[in-house]
């Protein structure tokens, strides 16, 4: 009965929650389907056993008193009425602050991407797109030494489709950065090393 269409109605049948027409249809199905009848009998017996076990248990009298005491209304000071308003105000302030922070970070990322795209386009549109022209990484990397406040490693591209055209010193967010121009099937793209 794992994927049986009647499985969804089995619990409603055992709990006596089926409408009259559904009840007649379900009982007709039970008389024809042995697996469903066994499952319905098992669940009915489980329900009866659970009910019988509940009848045998009687809680101690002090339990009722403890429950009544714990849920009894207490008098609260008037300033307690202000707490929900303060909580709502704090939640609103936090929501506005988080939203503003996320918008600023998104704006910064978009500005950084726009600046990188501008650097790429201006380099490719330039008459001299690179400062050091070489496809040898051992020539390009040393050229940047002393021009950048950091170092970087160039990947070994021998045997790949990528070709190093050269490098250029650029300024990204007011700091010196390295822009390397690579070529792949006559398409040029930039790789930036920034600090």
C-alpha cells in the first residue's frame, strides 16, 4: 500500500473523519483490498491500545494545581505594555540598518565591477594596450616588481589554448594593480591582480 491512492484517506477513516459517500467508497475498497484492510485494522488496534493506556494513567492531583498556577494570569506593571512597542521599534531599526548595509555592499561591488570593465575596455581601445609586450611569464612578472606593493604568480600556460599578450600597470580604486591581457581564439580578456 506504499503508493496506493487510498493511503491518504486511511488516517481519516480510522479517526472517523470521512464524509458519508467517501466512507461507503472506502469500506467497499477495504472489502476488496486485503492490504488496505490489514493496514486499517492495524491502525485501528493501535488507536484502541493507545486510548486504553491513556485510561489507565491518572495524573497526581498536585499536577493539576501546578498547571493552574503556572498559567494563571499575573499582574504586570504598566511599563510591560511598552515592551512590544520597543521590540517592534528595535526590529525596525535593525531591519533598516541591515538593508542599508546590504545595499551599500551591493553598490560597492557593482562599482568595482564597473571600474574593472572600464579598465578592460579602455585597455583594448588603446593604441598601446600593454606596457610590457611578451608571451613569456618570466618576462612579464619581473616587469611588475618595484611597480606594485605586492607580488603574484602567473600560471604556466604551455600546452593550453590561452596565450599571454602582455601586462599593464593600472590603478584600481586608487591603488596600483596588474592587468594581464590574455588571448583565446582571437578573443582578448583581462586578468587583474589587485591588493
